[in-house]
C-alpha cells in the first residue's frame, strides 16, 4: 500500500496503518541512530521520539511527499540533537556484524582486531561530520543522496567529506601501523 494512503488512514483514525507505515523502517532507523549516538538506550529513545513526532506530523496534516526519506532524516537529525544535548564523551565501540564462518580461529581474531581498529579510527576522527558521513555511507548503506538529505548537506559536500574522511582514517590507521606496514 502507498505511504500516502497509509497516512490518510492514520488521519482518519486507523491505528493499524501507523504500524504498517513504520514497521519496515524501524530497524534501519535504529541502526542509523545507533551509529550516530553510539548507545543502544539512547538510539531506542531517539527512534521512539521520532516515531511520536512522525505521528504528530501526520495527524496535524503535514504534507510529507517521501515519507521514508523524511523519517530517516528526522531520525538522523534527532540523533545529532541528542549528541549535542548530552555533550558527554562516550567510549563505545561500534558493534560490528561479522559473520563467523569456517575460517580458522587466527583469521577470525585478526579480522576482528582490524575491524576494531577501523571502528576506533572512525570514532577518533575529530570532525563529527566525517564520522557521520562514513557511518551512514559504509555501515548503514545509505546512498550519497540519502546521506545528503539526512544531514542537510549538498551531495558535493558529502562526497568531499567522504574523501577527506577516508584520507584521515587512512592516516590514522597508518599511524597505528594497521596498514602500510612493511614485512621486510
């Protein structure tokens, strides 16, 4: 069913329409928020508050052309607002989803260590925009256009942030001797 039809059903009091509209979006919204706020509890709170805000906007009759993009942008902005509001450092590592297959234990340990170093490298980037762009693009699989809309940046800015963030991350990893180490 079309999202606009679901929003119309919500406005006339159909309670099941809101669940139909948001259920397919919740997991990705949570992952997006978690990648920004880096806290399970805060990410859950951000998504819950975004859902309430979305409901209020729908009931109020706000014209929402592309609900999915609008909702992800709302979650992204509320996550950033949450970081600004709390303004305290959090030392949580991004949860990496690694598939443990038939590889040897040593390969798995080495891969996990590299992923941890990359994650810590991303978290240690001083520019928050660089971190957010990297996380949304690489870990949440949003397109450059979607990242642009969520963060309220031009696509060219997102592209330049991605380029600079990759370069900064590469330098960070080279400092930590994760990449570019000679075996001679």
